[in-house]
């Protein structure tokens, strides 16, 4: 794997449109993965590792999108089912299912937060030039528009570039958990 020049990299996501309009550099390497028949991608700078799907410890009264937690070298890491997070049925575990460990901003005290994303299959790390990234459409997608950082063109197809900070927003997950707990009470 090649090294990444982080000097000119800005975060993509909610600032992707501004970066595209200003000509600023975007991440050029993305990890692509599948959810059902759709291909998604996350900037490689957020990826810590990819692990084989194993047993998860379930956590009571969590929203459906939180599948459970894993023990990752002594740390408790919540695992989110991206399919359920996007408002679909929970992912069916298959032989290519895996957990992508990502690091996001916005933990307590503005620290980094480590989370797992359950995906159907990991494809590859690909290079997508900033010129091949277009703004997210405002309608017609199967997921919330604010989850989409942009649409990358790769091998003649579009890849949905996720705004991982919004998809894995801890505040929103906590609000959903409170709603689940209130519904049970």
C-alpha cells in the first residue's frame, strides 16, 4: 500500500462541496465495500483495520443498527450494521461479511472514537481523483442525503462516498438509544 500525503488532505463529507468548489485536495484513496448490491467507500484515513466477522456481545435496549460490541485487544468497540443504519433490514451474515474498524472525530472531550461497521464484503482500496468526485444528489438515493459526501467515478461506475462522521454520529446513536429505551418503558 502506498503512503498518503496528508499535508494537502482536507476532510471530506460535509465540507466536500466547499472543498470541491475551492479546488482544495480531497482524500484520494478510499476503501470500497458492498452493502447488498451497492458499492460504498470511506476515505482510507478513517480506516484502522478490517477484521473477520466474529461473535458480538449484544447490548440491551440499543437501536437495531447497533449489532453489539466486540473486544478488540482489550477495548470495547461498538459495531454498527450499516444496512440497518441506512433504514434497511439488518445485514445477513455471510462468508464475506466483515467488520471495518474506523476512527472518527467527536468522542467525549473531542477525542477520537473507534467504531466497527458491519459490511457485506470489502472490495479494495481505490484511487479516485478529486476531478472524479461529484456532489451528492439531493434526492433519489436510498440513504439519507446527509450521509453522502459525494459520488466518485471509478471504473465507469459511481461509488457512494460516505460522510463517515455523520453516518457514525455518536450523538444521533445516543438519541436513538434513548428513544428505544423510552419505547420499552
